[in-house]
């Protein structure tokens, strides 16, 4: 397999997979459920937790450089094939749902340009016209990725740089318009009529969602020019993303009062820019959102199509044909299987009228177990090496993962268990077929 991804390409891949649609809706999503005080606490917890998770991935990439291809390979190495398969299944489903959500939000954003109150075409991205347009984009990106990982990664690097321009403009304008008294209005969220701790818990799946993709460099590690770049790319991307998320969510509360921000239509950043610059502000942000989401979608398509390939290479998937790649190092079968499932998800979205926020919750819940297993594996490795620092990092990231499961609530946990059941049945059936 060719080693053609540089440090900048790996960093762009991780950053692009994290900086997707979530950041443009972040001001409204947060204002709806949490006060400024709760946000400061939530971002402190998330910042520490995500940095520990990034450090966990960095340490494992250094300690176990031979384990190419994904966080689920750590689960298999540490806890056996069944746990490894479940981790791969959860991660792959998360990627499929995330890809469907990106296509929905792209079409929802286009509705700002073509819809009117009396004539809805794309609406919230779940009308039949929107699903048709999303399907066209799905298979267009499919053809692009078939041109090879290197080509797709180069386009992704350009898209990542392009999306930082509107985000940078928003941050500069928000700093100039920031009003401290506006930020401090209802600072602890008395009008929300819930405790500060509950507000913090309610933000956890949203803060997790905006960091999903942190493992991108690990998933693509077999394509890296230098193994040491895997950990560096992860840390660089996380630091950049964390600074951007903090500035966007907190500065917004100093521009528009929380109650007003909570009622804004998403992407709320467009509404804030409209307040700052007029209609041109909305156009800049909507254009940036479409670029951003297309970049994130491209990143996730690359990563999602790699999951079945890597799983088959490590005997976690029964279809060995998935490992067959074309001359450009792309598995047509794996990519097609993944995108057929995304297409199926789009049809379900149309039938059930699911919106972006619902998909966000499901995808976030599915990634919790794979992330927790990474921490558990580092803990196991640290006990063998007798390294106190590594043990502390693994315990810290594991505690963050456990807190996320608790904060997500029992209903979301039950939903994720339901989605894991088909994977477990496939694993059992495959095992029985091998014995016969």
C-alpha cells in the first residue's frame, strides 16, 4: 500500500472531519440548552477529555506502530475478535450516519438560496427534492474517491483551507462586536429552569459530535509517509479545532443574547453574520458551510470506506473481497457497500422526516464504545509497561468516555445497543458458517 499522506494532509483530514456542519449550528445548539457558565464548564471538561483522547491515540501510535488502520484494531488486539468487530461495526455505522447527516445539512443550507416561505423545495434537507440532490452528491463524491486516496486528500486539503476563511472572518467580527454585559445576561441559566450540572450534561453529546473525526489520522495510518506524523497530526488538529469551537460558541453569546440565539434557525452562524454584516454575512457563512460540509463529507467517505477494508485485512469481516483494491489503492467494493448504506439511510430520512439534530445524536452515541475501548487498550498496555504517566492518561481518557455515556442518558444508550444487535448477529452467523 502506498505511503502518500504528508503531515499537512493528515492534519487537514482530521481537522476537516471535525470541522463539519456542527460548528455552524453550534451557537444555537448550545444556547438552547446551556448558559454561559455551563458552557465554560462544559468546554473545560471537553477540552481536557479530548486532549487526553488525542494523547491516547498519539501514545498508541508510538507504542504500537505496527497496528495500522483504525481504533477498532486496538480493540481487537486488546480484547479479542468479537470486541474488535463490535468496535468496527459501531465506528462504521457512526461514519454512515454522519455522512447522511452531512448530505442533509448541505441541502438544508442550499434552501436558504432557493426556498421561500410559500415555496419549500429543500426545506430541512429531508424533502424528496433534497434527498434526490443529496443522492447525486453522494455518487459524485463516490466517483471522486475512486480516483484514489491521494487525489481526494489533496482536494480535502484545499477545502479545509477554504473553510477556515469564513470562520476566521466570523471570529474577527464577533470579537469586534462582543459586549460583556450581553454575555453575562442570565449567566447561570435561571431562565432554563434546570440545574447547572444538568445543563453541562446536556451539552456533552454536542461537544462530542464536533470532535468526532479525531481518530482520522489513525484510520489512515497505513497511508502515512511517516508513522510519527499520525500523533502529531491528531494533536495539531485537536488544538486548532478546540480554539475555534471555544471562540465561536462563547463569542456568539456576547453578540446576541442567549434567549434570542436559542430561537434562531440553523445554521445560526448565518443569522449572527446577518446581524453583523447584513445579507452578505449570511451568504458568506452559508457558502462556507457548504464548503465545510463537503470537505468533512469527503474526509468521512475516505475513512468510512477504509473501515471494511481494514476489518477484512484483520479477519474481523467475513468478505475477503473487500481487501481487493484498484491501481489507485481504493477498494471499489468497500466504497460501494458504504455508499449504498448511506443511500439507504437517506431514503429512511425522507420516509421518517429525521432532521440533522437527530442524526447528530445517533452518530455521537455509536462512537462512544470505540473511543472507550481505545482508552481501555492503552490502560492494558500501560500495565504491561509499568509506565505511571501512560496509566494516568488512559484512566483520564477512560473517565471522560464513561462520563459521556452517563451524560448521554439511558434512552440514547438503549438506542445504540439496538443498533449494535444486527452486527452481533452477523458476527455469530459468520462464525457458524466458518465452522461448517
